[in-house]
C-alpha cells in the first residue's frame, strides 16, 4: 500500500470519511465510512498526521473513485497508460515519494534509463546533500509531468546500488495512471505577485498583488488600487515552488473584469479583485502552471474552485 497525506480540510465532522485513514506506520486510525463524531476526535486524528491509500487503480468505487470522478469533472480526466506512453528521455525529472513511514516529503530524481518490462534506473533521492535512506523492497510512488498530462505509478525499489555509482533500480510498472489537465481547472492560491503595465513597465511602475486563484489560462488577482480599466494589458510576474524547484513566471495578460470585494472592510489593503486572462503564454510557462495545478489537485483537493 502506498500512502498519501490527508489534509484537515478533507475531513468533516458528522460525515463519513471517504477512505480508511492510517498513521505513517500503516496502523488504521479510522475505517472508511465511519463518522467523525466531534471536534475532539478530529483533533486527535489530525495529531496523528493521517494518510490514505493512494489508490491509483480506480477500484475504490465508493471512496477514492468518487473523488477522482469529481476531480475529472472539475478539470482532469484519468486513464491507464503504459510506461512508454510517457515518452521519457534520459535526464527527465521524476518526483519520487518514499514510503509514508519516512514522512510526506517528495524528492526529484532523474531518469538514467530503462529496460522495457524489466527495470527503470534513476538517480538516488537527495536531501540536504545526503542520500535519502531508501532500501531494497521499499514501495514508492513516482510522478511525472509532461506536456498536458500528469502521470503516477507505484513501483518497488528492486535494488539500491552504491558502487561504483549511486543509482536505484525501480520495478518496471505494469500500469501508469495518467490525468489530462483541462484548462478550466482552477485552484485557490495565495501567491505574491507584481503587476506591470503591458505598454511600458519601468521599474517604479509596478503594483503589488496577491493571486488568489489560478488556472492554466487566467487568474484572479487582488490589489490595493483598481487597475485603470477593463481590457488593459498587463504583465503578471510571480514565483512558485514546484517539486522543490523555484520557478519565476512573467506572463502577459488582459484584465477582463474589475470588482470590489464587499466582504472586506475598508482597512483591508487588497480589496480590489481583477479577473485576468493569460495571453500568448510560453510553452514552458504553460507546462509549469499545469504541473502546479495538478500537484495541488492531488495534494490539496479541497483547494479546487
């Protein structure tokens, strides 16, 4: 069984849980379908840092299957693929999630090569300059982002090799689960950004902003002052962390609507909301956005909007 962490926001008092909940040692915390009775029970579960089965096979029709169906309706379509469908090349990045007992961290490794139906070779996961202590027989989850598709598969570490070079032999996956990300998928965020006017953007003519939700083709941004008008051209710049790698994006956009958030008081500096549409997004930026959206859809499904 491969486990993925469950956020507190995914658990609701008085409603049956959608999955069986485990601690990091695979001990059961709460059976699937059981009801969380009150806040104290919820606190006790969250203190144990609950996990659930990643359930990539789609067989859990009563729980995770329903969640995948809902997610597909909101922005992704899942299907089964083969390893070769990912069209990986030597040097491509793969995100590796060790067993849950080692914590929720994920590590970026690189593909060294593969032998079809036999083995996949990758560099070892590294943290703070040290090899992550994975061992032979550990079950890990691998994730790959290519173009508009995000892939994931379970595999076993068949062999940890240290001499003469460090690398891992992973079992060759029989089935790879893939999700095609649609442009309509939108997630809630809290990303610090800056706005420059599209026609002329001197260094002192930038506005601070917060991106409160984003999709592959647009965003909702909050500012201290309203931008001039609808259809204004801007450049939206922001930085995100994707798979422990910082990425800086600078995207041209058009303001499509402007409104004041009446739920905020007059003292709130970011009460002006602007819906913007991205224009002429570079392929690399588009891939980064889609990868960000899929990663958050998997790790924090409650942020879908």
